[in-house]
């Protein structure tokens, strides 16, 4: 036995410790925890599932609140619990009695009603008693008069409100209106969905004026349908749009589970294919100059210059600034040096390249007010000015008409560097435009891609023809046909036994 036989410090967990301290299965559970279904309390309406105020019951003892059963019956014309046709006149008004604590109790035995009480209602009067009072004072005594009013009744007039031995009546899963999802629409709540002041009863004068002004002047925002375009083989990027990751972390986006390639800018696709140079002639009042454009290296500036020349944007414009041994500037139709627009109506970024320098005479470069402010103005250098590298986009140089450039430099200017003799652009001619060829090639490639997809879809949608081979035999077999794949020689060859190697080891089964 030993001295420490009654100590509790054991090397294992006891049943009591496991159930009470460490989250094990408890030995005792309440009756509510063991219930097989959700139970409706006896003092609740079987329709609204809320405590009743004016209780009525049907012949089965199902209790309803008058405020809930009346509109429900007006719309659905059926019993909310059983689904049977219901006559409103057959409903019985119940008279529950309360004690000083506000709890429902039996008016004869003064027992408080609980979830384990056997509750009976008398149909002629609607008074509610405990079953013990009815059993002892009416049934066993054969006294068929109601205990409070002495109204005569029969055994069939007794309606069971709650029987502890039969709680299936309170199973919410069997209620007809819950299974069929029969609900009444609350007019006030429905109006509150589109009327923000539906549930507001009183207003301050200032608030009312603000709301009236809002109702008069408010205009609904037009819904813009976003057309989602997918990338093709030409403009598809090597990275995704990021919608999948964004939808997983954002509550304002629809969930996306498929990665889609991001769409590159159309200009990026076009400029990647530009491999040729452009050539333009400017005819001025002094003479003509031929310009070679670096379309492959500075595609944006070159395309802007070519488009403006094709549109006749420079016709009649003057070279408004000329500085000897430096440069001559033009491209502003207003002639002030502050105007001009690009071919797209907005300024574009610089395209400074490390291999292009303002070195030598006749360098064609974009004029600007700072980074990314290029529009239509340009200048041509009279001599090297490498300090402008990295600040202005070099997009071409003069390849013909140096004498014209020299004649421009000789014209005198005023104190604001304006030529005293007007130098005007009379004509612009584009000899070579590589962007038109690129656009045509892209259009052709996309058309070919669409036709290839359509052809592939058509080929996949057509059922493949099955080839048959007639077997020439005598008798009944001459009316039979066999599929070509069944006559395949590869199957026959695979069935042939391979000869063993000379060494006696066969590798055919490996």
C-alpha cells in the first residue's frame, strides 16, 4: 500500500482532469446541448420566431403572434407550420397569465412555465393551464367545466401547447415557411433600399433644404461599360496584368483566377519594328534642305515630325529665332516661339540617346521648355553644341542643302534674335515614311492570325472522316467492313515474337 497511496500527483491524466481541465469530453451535459434540433421556446411566435405579444394558436397548438399571422395569411393563405389551408376564424386567442416577476405561470397551481412544463389550453375560453391542474381537477374528477370561468368544455377541446415528451412540434427544420422560404416584404425596409430618408421621421430645416436641393439637382452617374480587350501575339507582354493578385487582396474587385498577359502600348509594338530611316525635304524662302530622320533610334520624335509635315502644319510658318554660330529655330505657326502642338495634341517625352550628339553643323533636334515638353518646334545647329546633349532629342540631320543653311545664318537679326528677313517654310515633302510600312505589316500579321485561328477552329469542329476497308472474303464476311485502324500493321508487328539476341538476353521487354 504505502504512505502516498492517496496522493493526486500521478504520472498520467485522470478522467476528472481530462474532462475538466484539458478540454476533454465533459461527463455531464445539459439537455439543451444534447438536443437533436433547434427548438423554438413555447413563448415565441412560430412564424416570426420572436416572443409573442398577442398569441393565437391553431388546432395543433402552434402559437402565432397576431401581428405576424394576419399579413402572412393575407398573402399565402396557408398554415406557416404545416402548409395546409388555414381558416383565420379557426384561430384561438390564448390568455397567458403572468406572476409578479413577469413569468408565464398556471393561474390555478401557480407553477411557472418552463421548457419542461406540460402546457394545455382550453379551446372555448383560450385560458392556458398546466397539465397537472387539468388532469387533477378536470379529467380525473370528471369535472368538465373550465377552472376559471366555469365554461363547459369537452375532452376534445383541450389543445396541447407544449408536451415535454413530444418536442418534435418545435423543430424549426420542419416549419413549412422556413423550408419554402416564405417571407413577407417589409414595405418600409424595401423603400429604404432606394430612398435614403425612408426611415427618418423628423428633419431639421437645414437638413430638409439640403435634401430638397439634392433631389432637384442630383444626376445619376452614367454607367460606362468597360470593354476588356485581350492581348494578341503582337502586343502580349511577358508579364501578367496583375488582376489575379489584386483581386485576392481587394474587396472592390471581382475575383480573377486566370492570369492574362498584359497589353503593351501600341506605339511600343510599332516602334519595335521600325528599322529604316525617314527622309523629308523642307523648301523655304531661302532654299531647300533635305533631312534624314533617325526613326529607329528616336521613333516618337521622328513620327511627330513626319505627321506634321504630311498634314502641312509647317506651311507658312517662320523661323523665329536665329543665332550665329549656334542654331536656327522654327516650327511654331504663331511665329512667337511660345506656340505649337504635337501631332497628338499633347507634349511627349524626350528620347535622348547616348550615341547621338550635337556635334557638327546641321544637327536636327527638338526644342522644348524642359524635360518631356516636346511639341512641334525644332532647331538646326550651325556648329557643335554638345552641352545640349541629354536635354534635347536629336532626331535627324541635314544631308542636303548646306548652302541654304549657310544663307540662313548670314541673315541679320534684331536684338531679340529674330531674323530681319522672313525665312518661311513654303513646302514640306515626305520621301520615306517607315511607319506606314510598319502599320501595314502589323495589320497583315493580325489578319493572318485571325484567319489562322478561324481555320483551326473550323478544322477542330469538323468530325474526322472514318476510313473503312472492305474485306474481300467469301460467304457472309463479304458484307462486313473493318476500320482502317483495326488493320494497322503496327499492332500486328507488336504481337510478333521478337527473336532473342545471340547472347541469349532479350531487350524487347524493357
